[in-house]
């Protein structure tokens, strides 16, 4: 069996934009979960609160490594943390499609790796 020892990367086409993505490792998921989990109260009344919106934003920001063909009303949009945050906040259709297509890409690769 061939074992993966590098981070999976690829490109997905979303709304005419070529988006370069990387898979997120289980350790990174755990780090983001820990970052966005807050405990309140003590003893029996202790509760855990998880900020799923901030978690999803961090995963989106980490997953995208670049893009080609992205534009806003002012022209070409550079891929940086500021522009990724704006896209995350204002274009949920794009965010959803990046997430879904990235998952399909990496899931299909894992299936292929399992067959080899």
C-alpha cells in the first residue's frame, strides 16, 4: 500500500475562477476546534460553546492557497487574507462551492489511493 506523506493540493473551478486548494490535516482541524471552543461556568453548570462560524472561516482561509481570474467591482482580486475574508463574508455561494468541490477532489483522491 502506498502511504501519503505530503499535503494534498489541487485546483478546482468555481464560478469561472481557478481556485488552488490544499487539504486540511486532522491536526489543523483539531487546532482550529480548540481555538474556537470556549468553556463557561464551573462544576455542573460548566458549558462548552463552539463558534462554528469562526471555525468555518479559518478552514476556508487555510484551504485556499491562491486563485486565478477572481475579480471584484474594482478589477482583479489578489489572493491574500484580506480578500479571502471579504469573499468569505460577502459571497457565500463561492465559499460553499469551494468547500464542496475541494471535498469531492480530495475524497476522490483518497478513493484512488485506497485502490492502489
